[in-house]
């Protein structure tokens, strides 16, 4: 009798597993959990039948973990990026952007770069306090910080924890320059602080927009705001005197290249002062996550997309070469660059972001008298 029960349970499990391989979790970018190369063991659900089941057999829910950081500033030595320091109040990101390079960093926390990255969010509760201590240290040299450099500071967790707002309050208190980039219109909540910082020439705001297709958004960046909403927020901010720009990033051949010019046009009409771009690169486990997503959602052009990404990076998907990893190289990269430069020259000619005012910085939060 026991034998028959176990066989029946095994058949049920196998049938469920077969169905799960075709299930798409609505609101999630990745639909599986790739192995973490840094772990020997893997979290599973154990059953009396002696079968180990993946933890995401049902609709995955988001979990938040408290993390008390010892250092708030992350130093960046890359010549590809304009700012040397970034602040990340969260690790992991519910936005679920399938191409996100930050997925790899989540493996260091013991999670996976797929669903684990989107459902296990590390919350650095004390980040504003630690940042203040670092900025107030004797010998600290003021330099614009990027908020965030790894995951989006205005992801859904921000609505609950408000860490990004605390950091902006600190920047206003100390008169510290900051550059914010986001895919989320939650930033509208902090318009009051951002406007005050803008009046002091202490902030730049960039909106990340890489497509204009809402159907593509639901697959590529499921929990981000639509391009239309971001452009409307950009317009609202620029009308309030807040300097805004757009990052067309990342550009993915055969998926969103057709939108480059129109994105720059629409954001320029909304008041954007500057634009930048990057091309997609698939380092580490991101390659597995992106490839599986591409095959599931665009089987008719998956090989074409992958080959063109390889063309951008010297025949590889994994690219660490300075310069090429960000903008690509070769004929495909030259075409993308030409479209971008031509569009920027046409729609944003003569525009630029205002310079940051570094002289207002006051580590004790007091205005300088002399």
C-alpha cells in the first residue's frame, strides 16, 4: 500500500514539475533559480516521499532581510563610469529586469541570480547613519555620489522602508551632491527634497528608459514604471527646475534598438538635458538567466539576438574589457552609436546638465559663514 502511495505521489510531483517548467510567474523577470556557484548546498522543500522540491513551486513572494552595514560608500574604479562612489540602500531588486548585471552580486549573499535576486531583498537599515559618519570624517573629500549603482534605490521596498529618502535628507543637511538614477516613478514622493537640492545645484536625476513598448516592458522589466509614466515624471521635474536626463540602457540588439531615437526625442520634448546609453552584456550567471528568458519569450529570434550581443563584445557574451563592455565594438556597436549621437544632436543640441556645486558641502550640517 505504501509503495503505491509513493508511486502516485511521485507521478503527481513529476506532473507538477512538468507544468512548472512552462509556468511564467506574472510580475517576475526570471522564472527559475540557477545554481549559485559559491554554494555547495541548495535550499529545497523536503517531502516524506523522499523528493526534494525547488522552493518556488508556487507563486514566489518577496522576503526582506535586515542588514546592518559597516560601510555605506562603494568605491568604483571603473574608467567607464563618471562617478567614483555609489550608495546602495538595497541589495536584490524586485523590478526583475532580466538583463541586470547586479544579479551576479546576489550570489555573494547566498542567494541565486534568478528568482532569488527578485524575491530576497537585503535592507540596509542603518545606511543613512553610517553614510553620515563617513561623510563627516576628517579628511573626507566631497565628490558626487551615485544613488544607486547596483540596484534601483526606488524599487518597491523603498515605499516601505524609506531609506532613499533618508539619504536625500542627509545630502540636503550636509549639502552633499548626489546623482539619482531610477526606473520607478516612486521618486515623485521625494520631489520636495529633490527640488531643494536642485535649487542648490546638488542633484542630477536620470530616468532609465530603454524601450517604448509596454508589452516588452512586462517581460523585460516587469515591476518598473512604463516609459510613458517615467517621461511624464521627467516633464514634471524639469518644469519644477530639477535637472533631468535619460539613460537608454541597456540597448539589446533586435529587441529595443528601434526605440533609441524616439526615446531621445520624447525625453527631450519633456525637458531632458542629457542622454547616455550602454549596451547589454551577459556576465556570470546573467547569461543563463537571460538566455532562458529569451528562448521562452522570443524563440523566433533568440539566436539572432544572442549572436548580435556576441558581435558587440568581440565574439563573447561575457565581457570585462574597459570601454567595450559598456558601449560595445564592431559594426553593430558603430550603428548603435551613430543612431544615438545623431538623435542626441538633433533633439538635445546645446543642452547639458548643470555643474554640481561642491563648495556648499558642510560635514557638520552647518552653513559656511565665510
